[in-house]
C-alpha cells in the first residue's frame, strides 16, 4: 500500500493513516520548554513515548494527546502532535467524542492518579466499560503534585501530607482492580524508569483495539520522593517485582527463585524450589479472574508489584458500534431530522392544562 493516506491491519490503529517517511524521536519533540521539577518521573515517560511513537509509523497529524489537569497533563505541550489540555477529570469524555467522530485518529489520554481517580473517576470507569478505542496513560505518583502535596486517591493509609498531617485514613483505590471491575479489555502496568518494560506495555496497549489502560508508577521528587525506590534497587526489587509474560510460568527473582501459585481463590508467592512445576501459575491475559488476582497480589506497601499486561481480550468497541448505527440509519433513509426531533407523539397544553394527547 502507499504510505500516504492509507492504513493496514494494525489492531487499534487500523484506520489511522501511516507516515510517508520514517520518523525519529525528534520529530515528536515540540518547541515548548519542558516544565517539570528536576527528577520528576514524567521526564522518563515523555522520553519513552517520544522514542516509541516513531515505531508506529503514524502520521503526526493523525495523532492526538488529550489531558486533564495536573503535572502529567502538561504532556500534550511537549509532543509535536495535535493535543488538548482539557478540564479536570474529563479527558476520557472528550477523547470519546473525538474517537467516535474521527476514526482516522490515534487518540491518547494522559492523566494522573488525582485527575483520573478522584474528580474523573466516573469518566474513567465509563470509558473502560464502553471500550472506546483509545489509550489511557495513568501516571500514578500517589500524591497531588500540581496543588502542592495533598494526599491522592492512591496514597497509602497513614500517608502524612499537607492535607493529612496526622496521616491519611482513606482506603486507597487500586487502579488495576478498578479497571478490571469495569471489564476493561486491556489493563497493564509499568514503571517509569524501566524503559524496556514501559515500551513493551505501551506498544501492546496502542495496538489493542478498544480502551487500553496503562498505569505507570512514577516518582514525585518534591512531595513524595522515593515512593517507588524499593522497586528500583536490585537488592529490594529482586524479591518484589513480578514481570508478566503471556503463556509463561509466573516466576521472578534471580534464576526465578520465587513463583506465583494458587491459594484458594487468590494467589500467593512461594519459593520455586518448594513447589511442583505444575503448581506455578501460567500467565493468560484472557483469564479475567487471574488478572484480578494478580492485581490484588500487588500490595499497597509494595511487598509485591506486578508489571506487564494483566488482561487483553477482544470485544466490540463503542465507537465502531456507534458509527455502524449511524451508517445503518443513513442507509435506511426516509427519516428527516425534523421527524426525529418532533416525533409523532404530542400533547396539547393550554393555560397550564393538558387538553389531550395527539397521535400524528
């Protein structure tokens, strides 16, 4: 096929035109000064996304990043694509409208744990259950950074912040469990400093047709510094970080010394040497119950943290179904806009009194 104005079968990117020439990361770098605090995890995610986008071979004119409010929501400014810095928590709603009306666009939502899970919680849930063809990047630093360090929906119990000087008493939201409860068709997690793992999850998410949610653990060096350090230090991460691979036994640590096994209706971790090979759980992204159990295995205290694609299944997308309905209505013909608005069932009202019902 010609590189200009055509597309090929690429899952979630089926209808998006491909670029006429090879691209590089600098092609996606805008002329705006990046204004995040030094050491912010957003820099690592931005670098990964800039390096990853050229591999998709999409026209930049057909790539859109929509954000809400928060530190992460500056993202569209720093990419040389189309984008919108929208209102607090409403990025999924705006992205839904854009996706339904423009199937030729690759639509990304960039949001944070406060933006997505607090004021935007309802919008996130319904985008996930509808299965709109978009990729949602949820930056989770467990704090409100832009508004100067209040606790967020994902902050751990007992978290001392400016808004919880005696420690938070809120039970935190688990984004993965929430997404799976909304029957999301793609759920994944990555760590900002793990470029390889982050890129792999991003690629799978973008090529998935439907709503893809990627939670990204990232550091806020000002208001929640070191929140994920135990997942980065080799001596700690060796016994905490669980990386998933489709169709492979779930083991981790040096030489796979630890294994994930069934325990009742949930999962547990055991020494691989102490269990039979058949007892080790094999990862299957189509297994909804397994995905939820893996999400619950990720402890708030980071005793264990699961990374990779937890769930990936196929289901018709909201935007494809909505456009099909419009085409069906157009093909049927014989219905005017006036008829649709006025209908055939009317009432006669005079002086606040209903005189009767008129069926036309």
